[in-house]
C-alpha cells in the first residue's frame, strides 16, 4: 500500500480512544514509516509551532485540541486531515488559497445532527417535556392529551439545505410530510427532483408550516435573520426546532414567545453555553432542551475517524479526497 512520507498525529488520549478505537489507531500508525503521535495537552501555540517545525511532516492529522498552525508552515507540510469540523481557528484562508490542502469530517456527522432534529420535532409534537413534569413530578396522567400531535402528514418547513437538512428530509420521508424549504440553493430544479416545495420567504416558512426546523449555516447573511415577527407567525401548537446555531435567531424574542406557551420549542443550541442554572429556558413545559449534543454522539465519533483514514489512504495513493475545505467553504463554515 502506498505510504505517506511523514505523518504527525496530534491527538490527546480522549481523541485517540474515541475517534480511532482499537484497530483503527494501529491502521493509522501503519500509514507512514515516519509516524509520530503528539499529545497537545498543555501545548501553547508557540510550543506547538516549534514541535510542528521540528517534525516537518508531509501530513498533519489534527483534532479538537490541536493548537492553531503557525503562519509560516513547515516546508514539507502539504496536507492537514482535520478529524472534526470547522478549521477556521486552525488555519487561515490565505493558507488554503496558497494551496495548503485541508479536509474535515464533511458529511459524516450530518445524520446524527438530523436525528437530533427529528428527536426535538417529535418531542414538541408529542409534548415530551409536559409529560415529564406531569408523570415524574406531579403524579398526573393524561391531562393535556388533546394537544398531542403526530408527525404523519404534517407540514414541515426547513430553513437551510446543507447536508444536515438533506439527511433530515430523508429521516422524515416515511412520515409523508408536506415539506417546503427556504434556502438559496434550493431552487425549482431541486424542488422538481425532490418533490418538496420552494418557500420564497422566511415569513411564509414560519406562517405556513406546523413544524419549522432551523438548519441554516451561521454566516453574516443568516445571523439574526429569524426574528420575533417570524416566531409570532407560528400557529398555536406549532413547533420550532433549532439544532444549527442559536445566533441565527433572536433568542431573547424566541424566549418571550415560548414563555407565552402557545408554541413548542426544541433547542440543542443556546447563545450562552453552558446554559446557566438560573436560565429562564429551564422549566418551561413546552420546551425540550439538549445540551449541544446533536452530533456526533460518542459512539459515532468513529465515523469521523473512519472518514479521516479513508482520506489519508486516498492521499497516499494519489486519489481524490472528500470534504476538501475550499476558500468558499472556509467562508461559509460556522
């Protein structure tokens, strides 16, 4: 099998154990005759820059705890295989423009984030938080059953059309929902291909659907784009789910509307994380909360490790890589 001349893997023990469990790490070691594992725990950016320069690898395998790369990259370094998501804190746009090859986990986590969106959708329709209070704390039973709804046949609006949104639409396909999508890359041709409808505005998305799922990327265009006006367009009993980024919305406005109790809300992301113990989001019967755990779940970190290994093997063989970070992708990343 073709080999990489020199490979530096920057992984702390947690990252090594969960992204490359068992035989996966042994496979990683065999990819290069000059393989080195560096634990970044406690390394400052300056210390890391010196270690990186001294090793001068052809390929760098990086993960969450890897410090930022220096502006002047080592002369032999050609490729950074980033095991996880956004690389904005690690490399500059200029480095990518100058030909530094970078990949990330791409779509490997999309299905788990979509799964969490489905969880919050069902929790809202089925009033999961309400029943938690009723059954566990109040000794109640079916009070409020008449407000429970099914996902089958519902009108679902999706804001965004990235990989998570596409996975989510696949997950809800068996429910026979009537789907509309508001996103710049969801046009008439894509609507014809998928059978879903183009939603021309956020007002229509929020006003015409039973469930609205926020899956847009966070960028200068989307930041703060969902306002109190949109939340007040949601019909009583409607559900709003956000597993993307809290800053896409006016969170304070969403809280005000949620506190009125007419809509259901499911959130995996908040403006302030961790959520303060005295946060007014806590204790609302019409709100389901998860602590930014949409994806990947710990048991699925291995998906990202597998993907990284596939890219490293492809690089060694001179074959095409997947999930390459382009300058445009760099700009669009959260």
